[in-house]
């Protein structure tokens, strides 16, 4: 949603990009407004990635979905060590043309500089630096980690070991989203 705002060059998108580039989180009020707007157009089925990131956002989401008489079915927690995060972020390259991200040591040949999907030029994201990552991890521990207990208490939390391979993580998510259990 934030990338779409940036693509459209809205004031909100530009400000959000400036904040995240420096390892800061987008303010709760902004994120909540975006999600509310989006939910009013897609009220029934949704998957959020990287949201909510704070207790304030989680409480606002709970209020919004209960007003619409839908509810959250499941909350995945991608559990992974700081070392693995660091390694992945430092290996991440992004296509300037199609926007897809790749892991240099998983998906690309040594020294490869063009996107396997579209042939666009690959580059590092400006915010994938050790300093910015360090700051993001501090923000995470302070503001996002409390959500683990919040959703555990509500019986919604599904922890995943995100250190496993993408195929294994995908299989675990697919099994958890068994359509016979949820109204998907
Ligand atoms: Zn591409």
C-alpha cells in the first residue's frame, strides 16, 4: 500500500519513503488511515504483510474488522534470528524495473547484475545498510515484538520458523490456511 502511494507520488507516499529509508516506522495514524481506506474497498478477504507493527495499529485493526463483522483468522509470526535477518538484508538486491527482490546468493549467478524475470538492472536498496537495519531492529523490539504476546493471548498466533527454506515456509503457511478451517 505504501509503495503504491509512492508510485503515485502522493504526499503520504513521499513522507513514508523518507521515514523507512532511514529505518523509522511510518506513524500509526498514517498507517491506520491507509488500511481503513483499503478495507472499506476490500472488506471480506485480506492478507496484510508487515501490518500491524504496533499495539496501537493492532487495536485499530481489531476495531475496524469487528465493525465490519469480519474477523482475523490467523496471524503468522515469521520468527528468525537477527543474524539471519542481517545476512538476508545484506544479500538482497532489487530490480529497478519490476521491483522484485532477490537474494544474491540464493537466486542469482555470481556477479549477475540483471533481473532474471525482466532483464532490468539490479541494485541494492538505499535503506539496506547495517546502520538502518540496526535501527529497524531496535524499533522492532520496542514496538512490534509486543504483538507476539497480544495475538498469542487471542489464540490467533501461528509462529513459523522463517529460517527454513522458502518452500518449507510456504508449505507450512498453506497447511495452516486449510480452507476447510476458514471461510476463504
Ligand atoms: Zn525485473
